[in-house]
């Protein structure tokens, strides 16, 4: 229970920071998504189901601020977090190079898919936006991954099997 409360409090904090504070750190109008970077980092470290549920919940929180397109972030975040958890099964989680590169690649893939879906819906965005946001997310991932890894190693975050 403590694990769920901790994750929900962190998601709420990142949502508030994403919408209230982070836009002030924009470079040429582009700024990262702490919520998405946290979801990717958490998904790399934990199992697939945790990643999928976290991706859906983070996507729902992000969809609240995306007009006329409810469900796109939910779907894309779910897919990206599932991919991150599959990548996380095959790497050494205590090393941060592959997770940071994964954060960049999945952010870019999400941006390209978002561009394609919004293009079909006749809501146009620039494709270069996904590249700049992905680079910014990678920089944030450099600082966030180790902290998320340490958080997931805490006793109350680890799932212990009891027979």
C-alpha cells in the first residue's frame, strides 16, 4: 500500500511541476515531461504490468491537458512503458546509459506517433518538436533515473514473495 501511495504522490508532484513550473524552463518553447520520464524510468526498473498501469495513469493525467484528443497519451504512454519494461528485462538496471538512451528513443517514438495520430485528426504539430522534447527528456532522464532506481530499491517498494 505504501508503494502505491508513494507512486501516486510522485505522479501528482510531477503533474503539478509539468504544468506549473517546467514551462518556465522552456528553451525555444520546448520543455520536458517529468511525468513521462518518470513513467519510462519506473517501467524500465519494474515489471511489465506496473509499467502498463503507470503508463495508462500518466497518459490519463497528460490527456487532461491535451484538447480534443482524449486517450492518445494514454495509449501511447501504455505502449512506450510496455516497451520500456521489455527493454528493462534485458539490461543491467544499475547502469544508467541504456535507460537514458531508451528514454530518448521512446520519447522520440512517442512524438512521431503523436504527430501521425494528430495529423490524421487534422491537428497539426511540427515533427521537430518531438526531437527537441526527446533531447530535453533525455537530459532530465540523466538526473532522474538513478533516483528512481534508488527509490525502487527501498524495502517498501520491493515485492517480496511469501509462500
